[in-house]
C-alpha cells in the first residue's frame, strides 16, 4: 500500500486535479450497472459473498495515512418509493440537520458559491434517478447534503490526522495478520472435526457416510475484521453457520466440551443467556467470539452468503430469531460496505472514530454505550451525507451532526427490507412493538432484520454520549478556526476519559478471582449486569447524573501484589443534586429546615447503598456464573478515598489531572458567558 505524505507535492497536485475533473451528469442505466458491478467486485476482492476467510485484502484501502477523497461518479441508487413512519421521521430529521449544518459550515472555497452547490446536488439527484432500480440488496435512504470537493486544508488536515492515528494505534503487522488467518483455519479444522463426530452420534440423521464426511460448517467473518478496520487487539467475530441437525443446545454444550479439550484453546466462556449467545475464547492467543446460526433447510449449508437481492433473505427463511440475529453480524458488515460511497474513506474515518470512542470510554455495548457495529453505522450515515468529503472533514461532520441530532429520531442508512412472516419477530418496528418505542437511541441496521444496535443505551449513557459529541465538535471547530493540521494538534481529540478525576463520588465495584482467567470470566459477567445497577440509580432522586466507566481498572504497583487474589475494579462516577436555594418567607410563616449539601450527599449515599445491596443480592451473589473463589464488593468511595494504585501515574499525577480538568471546565463556562476567548 502506498502512503501519501504531506511532503509529496506532486501526488498531492495530481490528486487535487483528479478531484476537480468535471463529471458526466447523465449516465445510462446500463453504464451505471457495469460501473456498479466493477466497483462491487473491486471493493469485495472479486467476490460475490461474505467469505469466511476474508480478513484483510490489499485493495484500494488507504488506512495507513494516505489522503483519499470520495468520488461521486458511482452514486448509490435511491428508491423513489414513498416511506411511512418511522422512515418519514428519519428523512425529516435528516433534512432538519442538514439545514442546521449549512448554517455552521466553514466558508466555501473560491469559485464554489452556494448556487453551484445546489446545482451539484440537483445533478447528483438526476444521476440517481437515471440509475436502474434493484442493483443493490438494500436501497440507501440518505440524500447527499453536500458535494463540494475537499480543499487544500482538508487534505493537509487528513494527513495530519491519519499520522496521529497511526502513531497511537498502528496498523496490524504482517505477523499479526498471519496469526489471524491461522486462527481461522485452525478454528475451521476444530469445528469440522467436532461436527463429523456429532453427526455420527445423532439419531435421525442420514446414514450416508460419504455425506457425513463432506458435511462442514460455514464460518462467516463479521465485525471490524470484515470491515477491514480491526486492530491488533481486536476480537475476531465469527458466525458458525451449522446444518439443521445441530441445535443450539448441542452447539453450546458439546462444542464447548470439545474446545475445553483442545490445548490451543484458553479462557473459554459461554454466554448462553445473552441476546446473541456467544462462545468467547482464545485460540493460539487470538481472541475469538463464536456465534451460532442454524440453517433451517435440511440441505448442505451454503458456503457463502448470496449477494443478489432477495437471495440472502431466502437463505434465512424458517430460521429462528436468534440464528437470524447471529447471521446478521456478517451480513450487516457486508451491507455497510455496499452502502458507503467510498470504502477507503469510510474505513479511515471509522478507524478514527473507533479510536476516539475507546479512549473516551464509549466503546462498550454491554455497559450501555455503543458497540462496533453502531459506530460503523453512524460513520456510514455521515459518509452518505457528505460523499466527497475528506477524512478530516467527515470526522468534523460526524461530531457536528450527532451533537445536534434529536434523539430518539432513528438513524437509518437504507430502507428496511421485508422478511415475510418472521418480520414481526425480529424486525425493529416501533409502530407495532411497544418495547421498540422505549428505545432512546435507535441506530438501525440495513437489510433484514432491521434491528436497533443501541438497545442498551439508557438515560445516563445517552447524556454522556451527547457530552462527548459536543466535546468533539468543540475541538474540531477550534482546529478548523485556527487552521491547525499538524499531527500533534489532533492528540487532544484522543485524550483518555476523565471519569476517575472528574467526579467527587464513585460507586466502586471490586472484583476478586483466584487467577487471571477466572477474573476475565467474572469481570465479563459483572460488566454485563452493571448496566442494571446504573438504570436503578438513575431514578434515585438524590443522584443528578451517572457516568459508568466500561473498562476494568487493574491496580498497579506494589499494592497490586499484596493480595494472593487477582483484583479489578469497575467505577461509576455520579453527582449529587444541589439543594434548592431557600425561598424568601413571609413574616409569619413557619421556618422550614433548608437542606444542605452535606445532608444531600448523605441521603444520596444511603440511596446508593440500598440500591447496591439489592443489586448484589439479585444479580451477582445468586448467579450461576459465580464460581468458588470469585468475590465482589460494592462500596461508596469519595475521590480522596479511591485507591492510589488505580491511577496510572499515582495519586500526585491524578491531583494534577483533576486540577487541569476543573480549570478547563471553568474556561468552557467563561467562553459560554463571553468572558474569555
């Protein structure tokens, strides 16, 4: 892969010339069909399905720091069908956000007045209308809001941004990529051996020995590695597409026992009660999340998911809801790559957003924030709105759009598909499903089934997400206002979260286990239940706001070695409601006691203690996942009482970080009041 550095003036000039070339406005349906066919083959490496062994190919991706700009010569066809709720709500919200976005956009480059922008949009829509309907499995729902090519500053800024990202989170090396490929091949071998042995023992299965010997499971890759944005430490999300004879009970019991006997497998954890059951383990030091999908037809399992419209839904006919959700892990990743205008720019932008979300403590679906697929859909949505923008400009638009988004208006990147009779079981439909109406942050997947990937978001985590979107917008606005593009200027965007130094009050969940493997299993289960504690505490009148930290904090230094057990912490920072100001009383009115800050804090501590005791008794102490040697304690901790070993630089460094955070917040208040600049 070639890397375009800022000093490469010749290639920068050629790239800018290519972006300024006039493009044909009228494109025939046949020409567009051929163009879509060539580009779909290029973006998928010449395949027409989701291959199980497609981790990373050296295609047009320029994630190593190259500057790329989206091309509008291959627009996505847009359906002209009338849409009803909730699609109409999404379209209206898109239009409102685009109008607000135009008000805060930076000055247009010379020679691109507003009327030219409107003409470009009309020409783009004319091209979309001339396209043949049905070239894709799903139809995009977003109409581009801007088609202005990137400026020179955008190109410089993109180079600086990608250099900063590569310095913080380098791309996987060849050895690491090879380890991922070998792990998938080894997993395929292990699963095939287990499947043949299992089919031999099952009654009612065909006795044809030749058929059994050739029967194999199809492993489909999903998640970040299918999108080609995975980092070295990223898990492999693999879906095991099993024959009809293999049930979920057989898979999670028999295969789990078979994996435990494998010497190359370690840290095996079976999460059967999850919304999408999964086997999590390490295979040759590569972390794998294995999902189960059962083929409904009594035929050989397809080796690939079909690409043509309608055929992929036909494969899922008769499948249970859990299998459909599991299979969607691979399908959604494929559909996202099909919906983005430029896969290379999308991947680079997604790398930036994923890194930002991890550093800010927002990358966790089980903790009530957003998972990898939710972040990918948000980036895809912004890429569709600005198909010709550079990576740095897309990151800016990402924060500006989401900071002003009116939740719970849903985010949709394509028209939902109809799955037939099973539609009501798994499809997101707030008109008929009362539970879907309670979702606070709907981010809907394309294709069938259209489900909400952010169903775990609650009031507290939504508030944190809004704050972080606004913070990202402020940083991006400041960088653009000062025309900063050096890699070092982007470091402030990826500053680690300040949860441990921001709040005066914390709920400390202390976990103990006999060894590292037991702690990993125990902490994973507790993390999936902590969200319920947050949902209980957020309705406590004395608690103003909550901020859960999704990462397990491990103590450092000599204090970590004092105990024989392995220790880890989860923290939830919270603020206490400020007592109301005393109202002026008349002369003859009785004097009522005025609550003080101390009394409010004590009342909040008592309320939190009561909620944590109930949470311990109902969710953790009686759980079947709690094994001998696993312990948990939940206590209130003020900031001064937090263990010094949890701070990376110790207590003294934490005091400085806390002071800097308080000063920065005071500066933001002064800026809002016009007292600073």
